[in-house]
């Protein structure tokens, strides 16, 4: 019995896994195990021998069983320890994007533009995509017979029967949000208004729905110089260059006076846009000093307040910055295109963290 105890306790102590333990259990205390066989021999013993051997064998069986249980628990503990050592997770690591879904370049650029102007103190304003004819045109100094109306290939909503007003329109620009923001908030005011706009147009650089961001800054003494600095700072930040050079070209918009179209100094090297250098100029936005008529529509007294406004095409900014050749593909929902040009959902653009990293 002592030999049996030494043998099995030794083997159990040395067992390396649960399978080995199970084999030992069968060999020792299983139906045909060595100890079970010994117990069968009890029948052949004299009563005196049996009285001694019986309890001793039972005690040995119990001892082996508890050694097996203890070893099994120890093996499980060791396995858990090893797993914990192997499978640790550093929760301080930055999130890793799985790129299942991606952020559309238009959303990305909208976020970038918003981050830049927020840093300059501009809040975000919003307006409806179905806009009244009055706010989309009249309030912006485009009376019903104004020729500039024809330049916008406007989508008109159907007019309810008996309605005594012009039909609403799908807004042709984000400029009506200027009026809404001034009416809601008065002056001084500093807002941008990114959003969808609509015009009936379709080719490589035009889609019937596209995106603009409007800017509006009104205060006592805001001048064209402030406009120029603001736009230069914006363009440098957006294209992530040290400085950008802009050219203000006299132009005409009904809602600004004076008005300027703004070109960006750039060059094209192997089809890649380089900003801030080169001999090319590229038109990127319209701007000017807000027309008194527009201020009045917004409930702001033009004898007290003045300021600038601008309008930029968001899709065009995205095409330029990220080298995307055809605007129409933006809205095709082609997964291959989205995966190629999309941005990681966790890479939120910030000025300090990087806009497009
Ligand atoms: N609303 C103009 C357009 O869609 C863009 C624009 C030009 C907006 C000059 C402005 C501005 O605020 O001052 O073509």
C-alpha cells in the first residue's frame, strides 16, 4: 500500500495536464484500477486482516482522490495565470480602426473646416434644405427679376393648391442661413453654416446636390482686411501648409458689396496639387462685405454694424486636398470608392491632433 501511495502521489505531482491526471485516475481508482483491484482482494482475507486492510485501502483511495482534485485545481490556476499573462490588453493604446465603415470625404472635410473656424471663434449655424424663395433669393438682394437668379438652376417644390406665395426651393446655396442666423441672434455674430445645396447641373465637377460652407462675421468695425486674414489662415490650416497666398479678384455677388472671388496660389506637380507655391491660381471661394440690404433683412442695422461673408464649396475642397478627380463618384455609394477615399471613424480631425492624419 505504501508503494502504491508513493507511486501515485509522485505521478500525480508530476502530471502536466488534465488528460494525464485522468489516465492516472483510471489507473489507480478506476473500476479496474490498481487500488480497486486491491479492494476486491479484501474478500479473500481473514476477518482480522480485513479490519486492518479495509479502512487503510479506503483511506488510500480518498487520499489519491483528493490529490487528483488538488492537482486539477492547481493546473487550472496555472492555465489561467498563463492566459492572463498572454492575453493582456493595453487599454491606454489608441483605438485601432477596423475600416469596416469609413467617414465620407465630405463629412471629413466638413469636420476639418468646422474645427478650423471653431478655433477662430465661429459657431455652427443651420438652416433647412427646403427654403423659402424669399430667404433663398429676396433676402439676399436677388429680387424676382434679378438676373443672378437665372444663374442658379433652381429646383422648385410643387406649390400647394391655392397657396398665395412663390413655391419653396431646394436651397441653391447656404447663404440664406446668414439671414436666419442674424434673425435668431442679431449682431455681433460669427458663424459658419455647412450643408447641402441643390442645383440642376451634372458633369465631372457638378452634381445636383453638393455642399457649401457659408461664413458670416458681423461686428462694429469688421473690414475686408479681417476677411483676408481669416481666409488666409483658414486655407493654410486646411491644406496643412505654413502659409498660403490668396488673390482677391473683384467680382459681383448681389449680397455683398464690394465682392471678391478668391484664388489660391498653387502648382500642379504630376497631377498633385501644391498649395502656397507655383504660378497657377485656382478659384476657391466667393466673398465680400455683407450688403446693407442683407443686414436689414437679418434685422441688423447697417449704420451700426458691418462685416464679411464668404461661401466655399466643400466638395471642391475635398477633391483638391485629397486628389479626387470626379465629383459624381462622391455620391455613387460605390463601396470600393468609399473604402479607398474614406477616413477612419475614430480619426476625428482636430487642430492639435492633426486634421487629416
Ligand atoms: N452664395 C454664393 C454661391 O453659391 C457663394 C458666396 C459668394 C457666398 C459670396 C457668400 C459670398 O457669402 O459673400 O455661389
